[in-house]
C-alpha cells in the first residue's frame, strides 16, 4: 500500500534581528602579539535612532581586547553604524558612522549567479556574486544559506550568509580578504540563545576552539542544545518544495538509518535516484539530480514505515 503525504514547507524569510542582539565573533590572527592572537569580538544592536525620518537600530562594537562588555555606556564599546531592514524585499541596510548615505548590508533576495556590491563598515565597496543557495537548519528553523564570493578573496575561500544571522565569518567580513580566521560563535537575541557555532567546517587551519564556545549574554555564558523543532506527527519533511536549486529531506530522529531506502521516481514510475546506507537524518537533493522540471515522488521506506511525498522541481 502506498501512502501519499502533502507535507512540505512554503518558502519563508527569516528576518534579521532588529534589537537587543549580540554577535560573538571568534578571531585567530597570526600577526598579533601572542597574548592577542585569540580573541572574541562583539557586535551589539543597542538602542534606536532616527535618520532622515526613518527608524534605525544602532550597532555597537567591542574589539574584545580589554573586556567583553557590549553596552552603549561602556568606554570599550564604540558606535559603528545604524541598521534597518525591509522584510518584504529581504534586504538589510546600514548607514556608516558620520554618514547619512544608506548602503545595502545584506541582500537575502539574491539568486545563484547574481552580482552585487558589498560594503565595509565605513562604506568602501567590492563586487560580489552568489555561487550557491540552499536550505540549512539553525536553531530549529530552516533558513536560506548563500555561498558568496568577492573580488577581494585570494586564498581563504568564500563566505556563507545565513538568513537571520548574517555572514558566518563576521558581520562585515564579506568585504575583507583575510589576515585572520574568524567565525560567529553565537548570536543571542533578547537574552536568549539564537544560534551557536558547532565547531565544524569554517576555519582553514586547525584551531582548538573548545574554550571559546560560550556566548556573551550580559556576563552570563550560555550553553544550550538546539534541536529541530518539529510536530510529533512529522516523520518526513521536504524543504524547500518546489525545488529550485536544492532541497533538504528531514527525517525524524526515530528512523534507524541502516534500514531506510529513499527512492525518487518520475510520473512514469521510473526510479531516477535511490539513497541507501544513510549517515544523517538530513539529506540534500540538488537540481542537477533531475534532468527535467516537473512533478516527482520521493518514497521513504523502512521496516515499519512507508511514505511518499510529492516534490515539484523547477
């Protein structure tokens, strides 16, 4: 017997934080004195301001050399820029300190192959383009993840942007070629953990970061396990559906991976791809897996489960 499920996500945008948010950015720099080679920098959205009759959020910065205080009144915290976002356009804007000119901070409406400009905190720009786009799970939500390359990149590779978080190497790091290795260790919003780095896959050289996996939250270190938030009835989810560039098959943790078979077949019943011996409950499907656009079926079969989900490919 074949059971058909219509369970799928619609494409949704995860907004950028707009108040009371703190990013912790770990940095390793060979060219600093030994005592300063490892440090954590802090960016914080604190207070509002009005510029050209428009409301903005004020972004502050602390380089972490003296303390980890990210308060507007702290002598070690300096004002960096003003930020606002347009959730309909999926864009985040900023105005640098001592300027009234608005620039694009992040554009989460871009698609693969698009070219655009990115700016540093004082308004200098560099050309960039989008190399890839796909889904990612962060803090129990599926978001869009963008692979970004710029003209400034020489050796250390590109950047990853994630909706609701920003550049995973640091808020303004898209502009920079690297003399250091950086990563957003965590993001807290309204004193709650919003994102925490898992310690894998972002540095280009080996660094033991185990002692840096804590988050600033008004002086309190937060270590929280973030799990996928799903309804108890959700055995399998496919996001995004329709598939444009890539989609993610999310299997319930109740499934034993060693006895699952996933078959993908077309309207004629021909199997075009079979997945076995799975190592993870999250499986990526890429557009290149499908020769033509149209309707396909994803069948998930185990000893005690059989489910088929419709997948539209564009």
